[in-house]
């Protein structure tokens, strides 16, 4: 979860504000019909294809610490905005072409955040500015800062010390500032711009007046420096009104999907993010569904309900309350594209760990990085036998990932369980992107459900 959540009042604005944020048009394809079979097709990249377990845990732990402390900040309302997930450590990135003429940038694709924002440059003479490091607003003929009196300006948090809006001034721009629990921040002008993207059948779509944060001031470990891994911003895919999926949802049915391919393969196969209705899945490729839930504390996240866990078909005696999302918004399980490992509530984690230890007869060893709890020596074993993990979800669907999704190669001849416990009492469990690999996931916001299938990952 590179993971931003504005104050709760933002989410109670009239839904009509959402539709005023964007006006899509395309000279080569018709997107006026909401039920059109067209869709946006964005290539997903993985910048660290061979990230070590220690690196993954370090990035995920920082992300979770920001996330959980953000929830606590949200409860006490100590800051104008907190980060729900986007800490700059998401693993998958998308090419983003913004402006007229288009400028190519790299954004983190994140289901755990809302705001679309990019690094911006205010240079006047940009001839010496290296291309592709920031969005050069002065080089675009369609860049338009949003006026502070525009209703859309109420969807983003503003700097603590900012001038009151003067609706009589032509150039009184909407200034935003997003703060993070680790004191990172992005601030600048909330603006509108034209975005150019590939669509189905190789066509090109121009999305006019997409609302985004033009960040002239970026600071802190989550969103700057080496920790941001070369990204130039974030494409939020959460449920809030400023997210990319919300802004284009009216024309594409409030649905998006992705299949995260195994990035440990060399060369790694290409993954895609698809916005809208894709090719229908055949009966052989039947998709399973589970309801999506929301939390009052973090309304942008995609929550699913776990009912029980099985190891080799044997149900573990885990109290159902451990998985519950309570009335205050604590607990529950989030599916997140920006967290690498899977984190589950500690009481459940201990039982899962114990069950694996009982069933695996391979010699025990330790993780060379000392970051994962359970590792086995598989040297000389061509096809090690590992127990089958399954999650029974609400809606009577079963998510059964292959063993390679939860036992990863930590070193030559060493496999480790790629799961960690959540020890924060109010924290939620997270199904990370390693566990999701090789499945097609469809986030259907209109029907409030998550679909998944082992099939359908072939390119459309």
C-alpha cells in the first residue's frame, strides 16, 4: 500500500462532485456509453524483481507502521490528513503520460490510496531540466490549476497556514497538502490536466480534466529519495472521490482488474492494470466472488472477509472474531497491491505457523536475513512437498494460492514462509502482492465485490 486518506468529511460530499472532476473524450474510441466494452490498459512494471525477504519486510514494516499510526492519528484528528497506505514502497509501477504534449512519468499503482499526484517542476526555462524527472507544467498547453472556490477543491486537505480563498481573484489557486504519519508530505496545486493512455485493441484514449495533485514540494522518506524507488508520484486506485478509479469510473463501470505476474521469473512477464469491462471470462475460467466491505476508519481500502483458514484441507481452530471488522473500523482484512508480504493477526498467524511446522518434514534452517520466522532447507530436493494453504472467504468462495505464493526463496536452497504477524491490537490483516500473484483480481465497486480466478491472466 504506497498508500493517502483525507478527513472523513471529504467522503460525505455530494457524489455529483465526483462526476465534475473529469471529462473524458477520445477521438479514436467511443467512451460515452457506460456499458461500452472498451477499457483502459496500463502496463505494470516491477522495479525490484529480485527483492530479498529482508528488503521486502523492511519496506512492508515501514509501510505498516505508517499505516497503523495513521489510523491512530485519524482517531484523534491530530493532523489534517493521514496516509492510509501510500508510503512510497509499492512494488508495481505504471507508465503515466500527462500533459499536452504528453510527458512520460512513472507512478506507483496503489489500491490502498486515493489521490493521483505527480512531482512537478515550476521551472521557467526548462531546456536544461532532465526530462522524465518531474512534470513540467509550463510545457503543457492543457495544465489548469483548480480555483480555490471550485467545489472540487473541498476534496483535498489544505496547508495549515494558507490564505483564505478569494473567489473574486482569477488566479486564486487550490493549494493542497498531504501529510503522512512519518512526517512525509506532498504539497502544491490541485489541478486538472489531460492524460493519454492506451486502451483496448491498441487504441489511445485522452482523458481530459483529470484532477490531480501537482506536487511542487515533496519531502520525507515515504515519497522522496531512494526509498521511493524512482517513482514520480502515485496513482491512487482506492474508493475516495479523487482516486483514478473513481474519476474514470462513470465511463468504465467503476471496475478495474489486474493479474500480478511472478516477478521472480527472469525475464519477468508483463503485468497489466485494466480499467473497465474486459473480455468476458468463459465458464472454464469461472471467477469466484467475495463481498467488499468498508471501514469507518479507512474508507479507501478494499476489505474482504475471511471466515476460516485450512492447511491441507484441515480447518484451523481460529476464533472468527480475530478476522472481524468491528463497528469502530478496527481489524478486518485488506487486499493490497502495494504490500509485498502477507500480514495476519497474531493469534491466527501463530496457528498457521504451528500447522506448517507440524506438517513439513524438511530440515529446519534460519532465514539468512533473520526477517522471517520459519525456513526449511530444500537443497537437493527437486520438488519439495509443501502444505496447501486455503482461505475460506465470505460468499463461500475459497482462495487457494500455490505454495510459491507463500513460501519464497530466501537464499540458495532455503525457502521461508512469506508471512508475518500483525501485533497492533487495532491493526488489520493484509493480503500482499506475493500472495496475489498468478490470479486475476477484479475490483467491482458498483456491485461491491472482489472477483478472483486462477484463469484469465492471459493478456486481453
